[in-house]
C-alpha cells in the first residue's frame, strides 16, 4: 500500500513539475536512488510525464485587464494591450472658429512578445481616425550585452518627449516644438548602453504613408541621440541629452511644418510654413533635460531645424522649446525608464489614485525672414491629472494661446489670435 | 515512510492550491495542527508554494473559440472575441435596380476586461467596410451597489432593439424604425437598478466620425430610458419600457434620416428626408415591450421624432414601429439580459442546435406634410434561423417591401416600388 | 494514516486529471472497486473535482511569440498570431521611373480557433495600406471523415502558389502568372481527401470590395483543384495538380488584368490589358507540380485564361508560367502541408537558422492579337533567404526584368523597359 501511495503521488507530480523548476523532478531521481521506486516505475512515470506535460505548466499567464503570457524559462512571451482615450474640448474662440466638441483621440491595439530569448517585438496600430495607422512594428535584438539592435518601423532617436509614449505624457498633447521632430519610419538602429550614458543611432527611409502615386525615389533620414544620467535612484534623476537628425528629401523635394495649438480636436493650425518646394535636405538638433526630486520634476527641450534649398542660397531655420514643472501631490515620483531614456507610467500608491499638478510654457517659431512667415505661438498650459490606478487616468488642461501676426495658417486665418482652451481626457491604457 | 509520503503529497498540493479555493490550503493548516507535519515542514512547503505559484495558478483561462482570462480573486479579467458575418442576398427587383450579390456584413474584434474589481471596459472595432469603425469603447464603474456609471464611447440609452447587440437580433437587420434611434457617441451615463425596474440617463457629444473639416461647434444629445420587468424567471418575461432623447444640433445645423429596406447589401435607400438645413434641435421618444412565454416571444417598439427648425414655425415629425413574434421550435427560450435590459444570445439545448421561426411587421413613415416627403415603407419579414451552437448561426429572411408614392430616395428612385428580398447570413460570434 | 494519505493523494488528482486524459480518472474507479476508498470518499472527491476543475486545468496555453490556447479535450482552441514585413527596394531604372524606397509590405493580425471539435475558423486582417482588408474569414467543418466543408470568405481553390500563404513563399512576391488567379471571395467549398489524392471544389460570389456604388447584380465564380501526391515522406515529395475556374461577370461586365514586376513598392505595372468592357465570362485552368528531394526542391505552374465577350466572336486569351529551384543550404527540407496541398513554414534545425538559395524564371503574356496588347514580361530572380528561426526571416531578391514592346502599362509607359531590381525584406510571422 505504501509503495502504491508513492507511485500514485509520483503520477501526480506530472502536472506540477514544470511549476517547481525541477525541484520536484529531482525527487524522482532520489526515490529511484533510494530504492523506494524501481527503475521500471521510474521509467513509466517519466514516459507519462513526457507525454502529458510539455506546454501547459510552462506558461505563466497574468492579466491586468490586458493579457500577458510567458514561458517560465523566459524564452517566449506574448502580451496584448491597448489604449483608448476620448477628449472633450471647449474653445473660448477669439478671432477664428475652432469647433468645440468631443473626439476619440486614441484607439490603439498593442501586441508584443519575446522570441527565443533575444528577440523582442512590438507592434501597435492606431484606429482612431477611421483608417489604420501602423505605429511601432519592430524587432529588438538584445542578445549582445551592451548593444540593442532595432529593425522595422519605429521612432527615429530624436527628442525626449517624442520618443516617449503618448500614453504617458504629462500634458494631453506634446509641446509645440514637437512639430520639429520625426515620425516613425522603416529603418535600423543601434543603442549602446553604459551605466551612466546611452548612445543611439539609426538610419531610416521615408514615412510609410508617403508612397502612393509617386514613382520618384524616396528620401532618407539618419538620427542620433546621446543621453547622460549621472543620478538615477528611486525618486531621483538627472537626465541630460542631445539629439541630431539629418534628413535628405526624396525626388518630390517638398516639405512643410505645421502645428495645432496643443489641442487635437480642432483642425486649425495657426502655425504653417506653407509647402516648401525644392527642399534638398534638413539638419535638426535638440537638447533636453529632466530632473526628478521625489514628487517634483522639471523637464525641458530646445529644438532647432535648418533647411537647405536646391539652387538657393537661403537657409530657412525654425526653432521652439518647452519647459514644464510637475508636482505629484500624492507623493509618487514620475517613472523614468532607463533602458530607453524616456518617461513611463505613473503608478499610484493609494487606493484613490494619484493627483498631479503641472505647468508648461512652450513656443514654436516658424518665422524665418525674409522668405518664410509661418508664425510664432507662445502657450501656457496648466494641467491637473488624476491617475485612478495604473491603467486609468483623467486629464484636464487649460491652455492660454498667444499667436503673433504671422500665425495665419498659411494665409487662411486671422492673425494675432489669442484663444483659450479647456480640454479634458479620459484614458485607459494597458 | 508514511511521513515522507505525506510530505511528498504536500509538495504536490502546490500547483493545485489555487484551483481549490483554499480548501486544500486549509488542509496544510490542519496537518500542522494535528502534528502530522512539523512547523519546519510546513514552512518549507509554504515557501515553496509562494515561490512557484504567484501568477500562473492565479489566472483562470477558458476558451470557447475566443479567449477569456481572469484572476481567481476576480479583480482582473480579460477577454478577446469577435464577430464575422457574411450575407448572400437575392433581390426580386420591381421598379429600381438593387444589385444581388454577397458581402461581408460584419467583421468585428472585441476586447473587454475588468480592472481592480470595479472597472469594466468594453472595446470593439468593426472592419467590414475597409475602414475602421470604433464601436463600444467605454468604462463601466460598478463599485456602487445600485448604480453603474459609464464613461467613453457607447450607445445612448434609447430603444430596446438599438441597445442590444446586432449579433443577437432575431432578424438579419433591425426594423425600419431603427433609423430614428441614436448611434454611439462619446459621453457619460448612469444606470440605476432595482429589482423590478431600471432607469438610465446619459449626456453625449456628437458622433465621432463627424469632426473632419468643420470648425463649427458640435452638438450634443441627452437620453433616458426607463424599463419595468414585473416578471423575470426562467423562460418568462414581461418587459415594458420607454425612452426619450433630446438632441441639440451643432453649428452645421444639418440633418437627415434615411433607411435601407431592412437589407444591407443594396445601397438603395427608398426612405430619405433629404438634407434638412437650419435644424435646431430634435425630440424623440419610444415605447417598447417584450414578452417571453417559454419558446414563444413577442417584441415591439414605437418610435417618434420631432424636429425644430431655426426661424421656422414648422415642426416636421416622423414615426415608425415594428412588432414581431418568435417561436423557438426546439423549445429554448430567448435570452433576456437583466443587467442591461436587452436580449442576448440563444443557447441551443441540443447537439444539432436550435431552430427559430419568426415573423415581423414594421413600418417607417418619413412623410411630414407639407414640407417633408421622405416616403413610407411597410415591410413583412419571415425569418428562419438555425443556431448550430452557441457561436454559429445561419439566418434566412424573406422580406416583402411596400413603398408608397413618396419613397423615392429623395427624388432619385421610381416611387411605389415593391420588391421582394431573400437574404441569408452565416454568422460566427464569440 | 495510510488511508489518509490515499485520500490526500486523490485530492491532488483534481488538477492533474485533465492532463492525463482520463488515465488517472480510471484510477479513482479502480480504488473504489478494490475497496481502498469508500463510496462516500469517492463521491466527496468527485464532487470536489467537479467544483474545482472545470475551466482552469482544462486549458493548455503555449506561446511562441503569438498565443495558443486549447482545452485538453481538444474541443475548443484559440490562437492569435500576426505577420509583419517591411521592404527596402532599390530600382536600377531603365526607361521608366520606379521609385526606390521602403514600405510596410504586410501587417496582419490572425485569429483562429476550434469550436465544438468539428468547427475550425480562420480570421485575418491586413492593415498595411492604411485601410483594412479582410483576408481569410471562414469556417471549416471537419466532422466528416474524408470531407471538409468551408463556408465564408476564403481563396477559391486554384493554383498552388496562390492558395499557399504569402508568409511562406520562397520569393518575396509570387510569380508573374499569379495575376491570372483568383482573390478571396465569399463562398462555399468542399475538399475530399484520400491517401494519395485530394479534390476540392467551390462556388463563390464576387470580391467583397466591389460593392460600393453599383446596384447591378454581382457575378460569381466556381473553381476546382485536383492534386495527386504519390510520394510523401520526410524530405520527399512528388506533387502534381490541375485547377480549373469559371467566372461569370456581373452586370458591370468589366474586367482587366495587370501585374507589377514581382516587386510591390513601385506602382508601375508594365503589363496591363486595359479595361475590357462587355466581358461575359472567363475560363481559366492551371497545371502545377512540385518535387522535394531533401534540401532540394523544384516547383512550377502554367496558367491560362480565356475571355468570352458579349456580342463578339473574339476570345482573348492570356497565359503565364514560372519554374523555380530551391536549395536549403543548411540541409532542411521545404515543408509540405498535406491537408491543404500547399507549402508551409521552413523550420531551421540549427541555432543560427537556415539559409536558402533559389532561382526562378517566370513570364506572363497578356498579348492576345488582334485586340489586346497587354505586354509580355520575362523575369529571372535570384533569391537568398536567411531563416533566423521559425518566426523571423530576412529575404533578398535580385530580379532581371525583360519587357516586350507592348508592355506599356496600357499606354502610359515607355516600352521595352528592362530594369533591375534589388529588394530586401524583414519578416516576422506567428
């Protein structure tokens, strides 16, 4: 009877084995060694084990509303998440109509995973504009010790705020100078990481949406970013960085910069350079800094871009900057993600969530006399955010907009428009 | 040996513990208490348990073709489902061409979940028209005892058939008066539930697809629905309800109602009010009733909508109704979902599925003399449905259409058209 | 104590039961029969089993970067996968501009599953062109022993290369004659399988994207495919097949064939019949063959299509063919999937992956004198593929294009254009 009981027990080991990382598996060996079970019985159970077990106990599943699966050995993983954000916006119009109302600001589905330990992939799609926009779609090889390699469709390494995810920004929209950064493109990139600094560089084609109906050759872009983080600890950060980007235009040679007033619902873009033909290439750079001191943080960037025109000796140049301070009233700290050098999700400590108060000043100057009068805008934004939990947040922004005499949306708007904006967002993100 | 066997057994408890809701966990305590195992052994096993188990045994996974995951404590859940429906339609044309053929009627992906116990979210996208249409995208807070709060993009509380899911309708398309209801919008809502009645009210912005190229302010809508269900038991239901909706138009002040003949493949819409400019606001109401008696059920609604025009003293008014009877030949009952006051999925009892026979009469009258002649249509539909199992169904509809002399698709069609329609659907839904 | 230990063990059976396919369940019966446990104890455990187990232990989860879930009894399954492919293309232009650059070639999400054992479904969506294209969306009934039934939106049975998935093709694009095959349509189909042969036939409506703005009746298509595989073993295959397709055009009576030069980035289609009006019906056939000998394989097809015009006595006819040889340098064999008669995924044996070298000759002749001069193109392609693992591959193609004097893209291009193409792809697929 005793031996029967033991064998029975061993049968039961089968589904549990993988969970306990071989510890129980060793037991079988010991029992065989001690003579408690015979070789025949051992083999029988081993066969049984093999037949039954392979995948199920291997995979760990978690859910936080999204879904994560990973094998215990860490070789494979899968996750499924998403973002949904809806905005309500009220414009206090001044000289131009802006159009108060509601909109779905983001509706994103995110897939990711790990393959054979060293290959990570990210894939996300944005559905909010009735069409599909492919966002991240890249492979990250992390098999080397200090270097990551990226391949696919991803954001060129340029600008702290641009590289970070929209779902974690402190304000509802990125600052005005974001118009001088670069969208995701198909390319390759490498990131080299040491303890106190990180250097990234990449080479990219053109934006993927720009192919149709054009048989001219496309352009290309190369960017680099270097960051130093002398202080990184719980609730403490000093981050300094610089980015550079060189873009060679394709055969269409056409380019423009334009910007909404840090509010997405309206289609009105006060700042607009107009279409610039005969653009040959463009050189841009940016400097960035962020400091975290417990619940307080300061973050700022300055960006400048210069164009070279074909057959011309003029070099139009545009620039902008933002700086903001944030106070997490409930005492949390903003979450810096070292591996990519960007800010991540705020994680509330309390059951009722976290509160944040923030103020931003930003400007973008698209005037480059004598030839380009794209306008200049100076904005002040006051933000109050309630992070209900890790996944849900409510945001409110009050924006005071100050446009100059050239900010006419390329001649279509009244100049010197100084509207006010109140906007609120409900966001859920996994 | 005995004690060894016991310890071995206890080791095995580890993966099983979470499955048995603490029942087995109690055993460990008892064994310790009885002195069968020592405190040391207890601790060893407890540590082992802790190390191995945290996430995997916590999450319960099920699949019915879709996927559901939930933590055992019920705090988090995730599910992934979808709908696919393809139609084949044959028109017996009378005076106007309708265009027989096939189409993908629905291709939907559905994500949902629970966060921190009290927050439910629903997110679904429709892909059948080459573009993306975001359907449900809202958060439901159920942390209060009698009240649910909704926030996001969802259907305004108005009309029994409209609020219920298209994948569970008895007929292939909703009845003609559905043209008088309201699409999903961004808003907030509350539902108050008592044993025999439910009251819902919400405040909404404009449809999300209506933003582009328009800097006028958007409109808003507020709706309410009240239902009484004096009888609710297995296979028995008395449901009575009333809805009201007030819509204030935005700066575009433009509106129209139009309707296909309860068949989606054709683009022909006999009923069409034409574009009504200077519309200021709109008041609509509806009454609804449904009775289930075992395999038999009757359901009906009457809807009416009145417009107020700016600067005019005319008040165009439109109305419609449907009533249908359904007989589940194989004896099942239609499935009423109390929490939302709508009908759900038919669940066949037999291996070969369930059969349903149903007949509907419906009309929609868009004639409002003297100014609006949108036409009136009276339809009779005979439906035969085969529910192969919970997820798959085949539907057939024969529709006899009777249009009046004003049903000209706003002047583009021959009047008095009385075509016949045969349509069949294959649908799979999770 | 002994009996206690047994009972304890039996408790533990609960979570293991489903894993061992009833083998352990039988044990319970035996123990009862032997009198080792009482009926009371048996019942207690049985109840416990019932309460605890239903979903969690039932479902097996695996991940290879995608996600698979299936119940242990095999009655239900779910899987989620995807494809992402990005291309970089350099054209050595000859007479016409082609437009070098990058593009996202494929961004697909794939859902599939099993319902009630006998019903399989497949659902996939392509997102790479900003719009949504529904690909597979069908149900496969496999409840009969030799026959599968298909219902929904799927590829008509016609041509070996066309029916196989794009994610497993040896070359970056299918061969030129693929322009003579049929896209997915809504329909029904049956496949009859014997040991050495397989016969398929189906009846279909029109392509789902062709509905809008057209109230004429749609057309229909019927196709059949017959394949013989006298040799099928590990690393050995002889495959012969023939397909036939008859297409009846709808009321629009319009048709055209056109083809890119086996490179997708460019919009240039040298071969183009122009729009043929008054097309009544079309008859096509194809023959196909493939042989695998260890790491070597040869595959080829010949396709021909003839049109009947309404009121005309002319019968334009078009044809094309390809043949290619492939050598898997690292020794693997191409993977033939018997159940559908197509090629599947290459599975590398080594940690550094698998290498493949392949050469293809293909042509498509759309000249049908006297009335149609669509051009003829002859291409030679050299391919080198690196399969890094089961899911990731890098592909390179060099294509030498030879167009004849009629290959003018329906009059829009310079004739006799002989460009060269270099293209590379990065693909990840689950």
